[in-house]
């Protein structure tokens, strides 16, 4: 587990700060997500093209049609001008719908969080932990001062 954590930190996907909070590198994660999205679109588009090639009444006439079908499926637009007629083509479109919506939704959520500044709990937790640490240090100083004062008072009573 420690080896995996060290590998993840070295990959720059995230770093763990002094409070144990994981701080993700959203730039790298965004680029990886878009690259994965493109790879899946290209790959499933090719699978769909091969499945639909020569199928009777298939509107998928070339790879561009299959790629367009994947893009429209992944974004949930689905104009309906190109659609699969084979079982393998339909499975590919279904997979693209599920994966594409998930990837684009994740990228959109990260983008919205960074642009609009929705609650970033990592930052708030880090600030609260730092404040708590400072309060505990102040309490220790006050405790020491009270102990010294109590000792002085006790010595005066004797």
C-alpha cells in the first residue's frame, strides 16, 4: 500500500500535505480524462464502424459516421441521424454513453468547482486543522502559565 501511495505521489496526481489531506492536481487529471475520452471515442467508433460495415440499412457508412455517433452518444445529444443496427454497434454505443457521460461529467464537475469556487473541503479542513493546532499550542502555554502561577500562590500560602 505504501509503495502504491509513493507511486501515486510521484505521478503528481496528488500530494499529501502536512495534515494528511490529499491535494489533487486537477490539471493532470483533466488532461488524462480528456485523453481517455478521446481514446474511448476513437476505439469504440472503430468497433462500431467494423460492426456496421456492410450491415443492411445501417446509416453508418464510414468511420466518420461511427465517430460522430460516438461523440453524440457520449454527450447524450444523439441527433438520431446516425444509429447502430447491429448488436455489437448498439453495445458500443451503450458503453460510450455510460463512459462518456461519466468522464465528461467528472471533468465538468472539476471545472465548475475550480471556476466557480464551490466548497473546497480540503482547503477548509486544512485551515481548521491549522487553527486547532494553534489553539492547542496556546492552551499549552496558558496551562504552563497557570501552573507557575498556582505554584507561586501555593508558595505564598506557606
